[in-house]
């Protein structure tokens, strides 16, 4: 008996099984189906047996499809360094499940702090640049100040010459000799108390100012006291100014200064009024006054020149205006033909 040829493979058979699935015999075909007994030679086959063999199920033979070899690039994809997710996905699973050591934690914290500092520096670059500019300016100013102060207190700017300005009665050489101790001292380190102690020796000095003129000159500007007259006493004749300061004492009356006859001395209001009147007079009129009398602050009287012409001044109020009126009247009415000039009232001047 001839075994029937297998039927062709149906179209859907390859999709129902996997490509790599091996061909296994069906258990019900091998064990459940009864095996047919061999027929004797020359015997005709049984029609029933032939029908059974023809109708038996036929198992299709599935051949494995050819498998393409996998390249190393496809087997192990390279992780993108810009995408940390890819690196984490391709990381070794064993490393993730391994124990975490303190060194790893410390390294991770240090890396995080380093990244945070880098971000802070990146976002604060403009502020740090502006801060550096201001710091440079401040350092430059400090260095300039230190250099200036150092040069000012160095021997490069020491006093070598002393000039006295504004003196009329005092000798400039005398004042400069009194200040000789300041020679060689830096201009910025002049001892003002020592200068004051040296100038106090000169009663005619009312006030003074110091002017440093680099690199080596010291200018002393003096304002001298204005003497208003002479006070007679048992010790002689004392030249005084409007404040009552004794400028000099001589046994004889100095020329060019009027004799003062004031009730109450230098500390009275009468003396203060007389001093104010004498300081208000122009230099031309002050040189013509030979005597000043005052018993109170409201009856100051002046004596003019050799003609003994009297000037009734009254109080010291409006002394500047009274001096101007007296100067104009004396031009039109000279003292040699006038006995009294009464300027006690600035609104009505009386000439007798």
C-alpha cells in the first residue's frame, strides 16, 4: 500500500505558529490512532483501511525561517550623554540593586553642591562684575589717599621759608624769628598751638591765619590791633586799643596818639563807646584827634588839632554815618574857623 503525499501548507499556518517553534508530533495521532496490521504479500488492500488512511489528519511540516544575525550596535545601544534618562536606562541593574556606600552618598552630595555653585556663578556674573568695578574704585581711592597723606607728612613738603603778611607796626623779621621752630616741619603737621604761643608775645597781633603754600612756604597773615589812644598812669603812658589791651607802656606820651580821659577805666561802657568812635573815624580824621573825653557812653567828645576844635559826638550809635558827615563838613568849614562841630544827631549837624 502506498502512503499518500502530504497536502500543501495552508496560507495561515505560518502565522498561527512561531517562526522558531520546532515541529512536534501530535500525541493523539501517534498514540490514539490504531496501527494497521501489515498485509500479507499479494493480498489486496482492504478498502476500509485505505479510506481510514486517506482521511487521517495530516500534520503540516513547518520549516524555521532564516534568522538574521544581530550586530553589536543593535545588541547594545549607546546612551546619549545629553539625556540622563538613557544613561539610567542602560545602567547596570546590578549596580542599582547593590548596597549604597557612604562614599557614594558623599560624592553625590559634593557633585550636587558643585553644580549648584556653578549655576549661582552663572546667574550672578553681572553682579560680581559690578562689585569688582566698585571694589577697584574704592581700592584706588584708598591708595590715592594713603599716597597723598604720606607725601604731605614727608620731608618733601617741609617748611623752609616763613613769610609774614599784613604787618604795619610789627617787624616781619621779628615774627619770623619767633616762628623759627616750625622750620623743617611738614606743612600738614604744623603745630598751631606752638604758633599761637609764639605770637602771643606780640601784643599788637589781634588775629592771624596760617596758609600752607607747597612745597616749602608757610604764610602768616597778621591783623594788628588798632591803638585808639594813650592812658596816663603813675607808671607812665600806656597805649591801648579799643578792647583795652595794653600794647606798650612808655614813660613819655607817644606821638600821633590822643590822650584818653575816660571815667571808669578800660572796663567801663564809656571806654567802650570811645573805642567804637575812634575805630569808626577814617585814618585822615583819626590822625587829627589829640584828646578824647567820655564820662558816660552818651557824651563822647573829641578835640581836633592845634585849634582845639571840639567835636560833640554823643553816643556811639551811627558812628560810621557821623564820621562821613564830619568829613564832608570839615571840607566846607575848616577847623581853623570853627569852635564846635556837633554831630550828636546825624539828621541835623550844628557848626559853631
